């Protein structure tokens, strides 16, 4: 991975993608990164040009071609305006690249191809794109595909909560969770952010419970020790990155009926705007691209910004 740490931002020119630009303007750590504002325009289908053979349809073909050029002009102006807003927010002009391409294989697949052929440190998208999306749908088709398949890059789903740089990190002692902590430490290093490190157990147990009498209790005690150690290690990683210790809170929640639900409840109670988690937890089933808790969090947390770390 290049030291430039470029961030790819997928925009479609809709009002919702305008909110993504607002997120970029408000999230201060991105201001030191190189940003690529990326759009895929839909060209006129080749079938339209078959109409040229019929002189009656030449005017229609000309109108369609004009529409295509008009869409490119509109999107170019959208990207330029986004760049102007970001510069006004503190970004360096040389750090913002505008990239407009034509659809080839499909929007999601073209974004994945852009990721595969270039070095990016993160991908920023929204849960839904065009305002014409079906009401009540939590996530649009393109976003859903990227959540499932963009498994080699940190994925950031921009939410609607006001950004105050208050993050809740899911900690479970898994490699994915550890990578999420390191990514956060890199992103938020030497900032005045507030971080809640949250680990969750379904069982309830205290250190005063005697061992060796009940296998289930022994397993719960072992799980608690692992999570306590993971929380301590996570805090150390963050403080070594320059985040003040008094800005980091650790919390072990026991007796949760739903780990995803408990994490969301705690993030809401702590007034966090961002939830950070690994793509997979402790189970890490190879046949699945996304862990079940991560999936539940994404679909149940419309307002939170989600960082999904591979």
C-alpha cells in the first residue's frame, strides 16, 4: 500500500451524495489525505445508434446524445463544486482529484475495478444513492454489493449524524477487530477525538466466581479475560498513536441478549456518530464475506457512519 493513503469517494450527483461531500468537509482527519472524487456516468446504449439507419429517428438519436453530454457536464460541475467546498473546509487543492468514467460492467463492479487497479486506503459511499431509490429501503443495490464484495479495503458508509469525531469501536479480540483499532489509530492519531471501546458478552460473570466447579462458568470467565485483555491492548494502541488517554473509555457489557443491539444501544447512549468494526468477528467463517454482527449493525444503524475494516 502506498504511503499516500488515498481515499476513494463514490458520488452520483444526487442530494444524498451531496451529504457525503458534507461528511468529507466535517471529518477533519481526511483533510491530510489524498481524495479521489469518483463518478461513473451511464452512456447512451449502443442500441440507440442503430436508429440512425432510419432517417426518421436521426433527431431522436441526436437528442439522446445531447442528453448524455449534458449528464457529463452536470456531473463534472457537481464534482468541481464538491472540490470547492472541500478546499473551503481546509483540504489542500493538490490533494483532491476528480475522476469521471463511463459505465463498463456495472456501477458496483466498476468501483471494485477502480479499487483493484489503484492503491486506496479507504472507500467512502452512502447506503443509498439517487433520490429515486425506493422509500423504506435501508440500503441501495450498489451499496449492498460493495458491502459484500469490497472486502480488501476499509469501507466507510457515511451516515447522517452530525460529526463530532466521537467513535465507538467494537472489540472482540479477533484479528479483524485488532485491524479496526489500528486503522482508527492511524486515522485519528493526534486528534481530539473521543473513543468508546466496547466489548460485549452474552453471559454474566464476575472475577470472584470460583473456577473448576462449572464448565460453563469457566468458559465465561475465560471469555471475560480475553475481552478485558483486548480492551486493554486496544487502549494502548490508541494512546501510542497520540490519542489522549482521558479521551478513551473502555466498557465491557455482560448479559446482552443481542450483541449487535447492545453495541447500537451503547453507541446511541454515548452519543457517538461513528461505529468502527471488523468485517468478521471471532468465528471468521471463510465462506461468508461479512460477519453476522457486522451485517446487523450496518442494516440497523441508518444514522451512524460505519467503518468496516477488512
